């Protein structure tokens, strides 16, 4: 099955910190269709677009932290439009109460209006804590609100980590899941859960990817966070394993 695959560049932040352009070249050589940004390596939008075009990479999306949305929304919109990015996602927020999440949701909704008016999609990317329940609702549901315009970049590793029914949540979100995060999980000797190279863990990857594809996503995004190991080798193997899975669905 044909679907575009991007790499979340945080996965190789050890390499982008040394030489952002060389890191992009390595990702392109592996065969990724695009990249999802988590910072821009101090490259101007024109420089970044030039490198992406040269390497045949698309900008799937960008993770823009909440404080950057607050301080530089116009700049982030302009940069992402210039490099051809399709989506901006807020990658993290943390509340202590339902009221906290309602306030963050209202703030995100306001940013979303401006981002969509500029022609980009906007949404939220979860970790595990957003699946804490408040009055029968996940914090994630509060953050996303009721408008289908607010997109859900579901991180399927973190939803599994949180112990929710990932397949049911994907079905619930439906077409709001334009971009999906795929990671894998291994269980440590002490019973703790940890990210690992995609295709080498315990998750039911076939079921998760099949459920993702029912929503006709624009992008599947590989992310890897098993830091301390060679990152380029891990994300290369992750892509190979995902391509093999897709070919057999």
C-alpha cells in the first residue's frame, strides 16, 4: 500500500545538532518521503526549502512548542508556508486540572483559527498524560475540542503506553488523524516500557497501521526515542521495517 512516510527529526537530534544539512541528506538517502520538523537548525526558510527541493524531501509538518506559538505565531506560520509544510502541531502541554486543559484548549483553538486562515492545518500531538480522565473525558479530548478542524496527530506509542484502546481511538478520531506517529515498544527487565526501533518491539504494528490507513492519512511519521544508540541506523531500519509491513497489508 502506498502512503507517504516522514521522519520526526527529533529522532536524530544528535545528528541535526552536528550538521542539519548532512542529517537531511542522510534521511533522503534512506528513502523517506519527508520530514517533520522539531526546530530548523538556524536555517532560513529559503535555505531550508532549497535543501528540501534538492533532496526530494517534503515538509510534512512541524512541531511548534506552545511557548513558540505564544511568542512567534506569525513567524512560525510564515516559515512553514515558505518551506511547503502542510501542518503545524503543538507537541506538548501539561495541565493539573480539567480547568487547566480547558484553558489550553481555548488557547489552541485561537491559534488554530489563524493557522488555518493561512492555509495550514493545525492540531495536537499527545504523550501519555493526555489520556488522564476528567469527568469521563480524556484530557486529549478536551484539548482537541469538538471541531473537526482541530486535528489529532495521534502518537500511537504513547497511546499504547497510556493503556488506552488505540484502535478504538483512531476510529473515533477518523479523518481528524491526517498525520500519525508510529513508534514501537519494548519491555525492560524491570517491567518499564521504552521506545525501540520500529519493527523490533511488541506492539501489534499491523493492526495499528491498518487502523491508521482506514482514515486515509496524508503522512505516517516514524519517531524513535531509544537514545544512546546510533540514531541514523535505527531510523533507517525503522523505515525498512515499515515499508515491509505496508507491502504486506
